[in-house]
C-alpha cells in the first residue's frame, strides 16, 4: 500500500521529479519499481526496434569538454559500513565456510532492497574464488578471465562504497602489470586487462595502471587496417579476421580514455570504430549482433552466437553518452541490451542462458554444457548491462539483472558457496568450477551496481517528497485551524 501510494504521488508531481537533478532525459518515467517481481513489464517485455529507415550513424562531432568518471563516493554515498577486507592468498574450502559471515542458504534472507545481503553473498562467493588463487592468477581459468573477475571486484567496491576488495584488486594488477604491459597476440585478451585497469584506476587511482591502459590502446591501434572498411584485428597473426568483442573492447577503452584525458584522438578513434561496427554487425530492425567479419570477401557470420557480443559495446556506449549527452547513443544501447535479454533468456523463466549450455558431454570424462571461454560470457553481458543502467536507469534491465541474482542464489549454489553453470538450476558439480564462479560473481557485481543506484535514487525521491510535504504544511495548518473554529461555532463554544 505504501509503495502504491508513493507511485501515485510521484505521478502527480512531475515538476518535482524534474528537480531531482538527473543528468539526462529518458523516455521512462523516473518511477521506482518497488513491487518486483510482481509487476508487469512495460510493453509486455517486447523489443522495440529503432526506426530502421534511419541508418545508425552516430554523430562524430567532438564534444566541447569530456566528463571525467566520478568516483564511487561521489556517485553513490557509501551505502554500507566497511565489511572486513579480503586478504590476498589462497583459502581452503574449510576456511571459506568457517570464515563466512553469510549463513547458508542465502535464499532465506537475500533481499534486493538491502545491499548488505547482496554484499554478504558476494563476500562468500569471492572467498570461495580464492580457493583457486595462486600468485596473481587462478587455476583452471584463462589469462583473460582474471581481469573480468577484477572488473567484478572493482564494480562491487564502486557500487557499495567500501574497499572490501581493494587488496585483491591491487594484487591482481600489481602482480600482472610487469608482463609486457599485458601485450598478447590476442587483441581482445589484452583489452580485458585495460578494461580492468581503467576501473581499478577509478576506484584506487594509480598512474602505473593508467599508463598500462594507454600502452594497450596504442598496441591495439597498430592492428587497425582497412580490410572490410576498418576495424581492429582479433589475432595479430590472422590479418583477415575481425570480430565484435575485440572492437567493442577497443571502443570502450577509447571512450573511457577520452573521459579521463580529453584527448580528441581517443574520441575520433572511438567514433570510427562504432560507426564501422554498425555498418556490418548490428541489425537495427531486431537488435541482433553478429560475431565475425572475415576478409577478403568480408563474409559475416555468427548472428546471435554469444551473450557477450551483446555486452561488448555497452560499456563504451555508456561512457560515450556521458561525454556527448546524445540520447541516440542510449537508444542504441537499449536496443542491443533488449535484444540480448530477449534472445538469450529462457522464455518461461527469464533466466539467461548460453547457447552451449544444453550441449551433451563432448567425450568421456567431460562435463556437459559449455567447455571453454564461453562459460564466462553471460557474466560479461551482465557487467555491460549494469554500466548501461547507470547511464540510463531502465526498469526492464533492473528486473532482468535481479532475476539472474535471485535464480543464482535460489537454484545454483552449494553449501561451500560454489556456483554452477546453469543459473536456473539444477546445480551440478561436474559443471561447477572457477569459470562458473567468476560468471556468478559478475552477476553479484551487476546486481550491487544496479540496486545501489536504484536505492540511492529512491532515497533522493523520498527526501524530495518530504520537502514537498513540508512545503504545504502552512496551508494544511491554516485549513485545520479554520475547521476547528467552525466546529467550535457550531457547538456554541465561546472564544473560538
């Protein structure tokens, strides 16, 4: 009843909402969804395509001034008291269980409107992740997957306004920053380290990490060529292959570097990358994203192959909006995000799935489902969604991310806080490991980001409503006094 009353009141005071200081306009009313998951999705959850008669060429006019990323304690006032910091080093399963402050199962107490509950699950999941840790890397994971985990750690600290993961973040970056500046034959792999270092620098400023990002960007740029109209290569030794993930990361690194430095070169390169990619990889009639373009005939393959392709450009689109204020950029991000949520979700449960999850075991002794890098792709999509949400709060993204959080907590974790592959369940020991753990930690980071922002906005609305209420207090008092005097006269009370 209280939530309903708040929604009705908000709908009657649009001028008040306009004074809340949002940095953008939005086709969505700034009304919090308090009744999740019982409300009905707008437009029945349907994807709304852009006007395909207008080609999506984003304006490449240089902004007057870039906007630097704000730090967590500016964007989100610290929402939680400091929880004990994670200490660097390997843990045993026994230590994870004995040291966790989170009672199992979390399904009995998780609450998306209470950030402490999300933080506690994240703490337990990260402690479990440390059972595979060894000298800056994690057993049974690819080299590029460690910075994805680092991004999740950093986004948790940024969202929750504390430094719980500071030591882990610094250890990963310091231990690895001497490895040739992360330069690798796979352009996308080294780009993940730049993405992590940018967020690490945002949370815990360090010039060495920022220099590392610039070195990676410079190396990436060396592999831009005119084959198929432009784009950065995927592999340094395969000159004919370009793909969405590599160029999405390149674009996202450039847009964030532009926000930090104001260097026009970063902006121009980012716009060249985006408009080139839109020309071959994005279908503006349905939001689908292609995977690969291969020369010399420029054959395009991989429509709707992997979830992370739908997240690859979301990071940079959010940053590009901050620097330009162009709503068309957010419309593009929303189109990509909505199509990804639509195409990769179980239509009955809303749970995000990777196309390989239903694959049978490829051989004796092999687990079913995803086998290699694709095990981690869903978590990347979730991180991209959460950063897009910060640029433009969206009730459908809010509900989608919280659906993934809750289904993981209810259906996809064992008593040692190990998460599996199938977010909708059942939990399966043969599919659970460090890669699936990273995937679910990304979900926790995305949920913390979105719910922290939502609750911060909700608090601002409530404070504004309180001011609105007190602004009319003198009118109510005068009316009440007149009514009292009238009643006294009616009853013949003298002296009213």
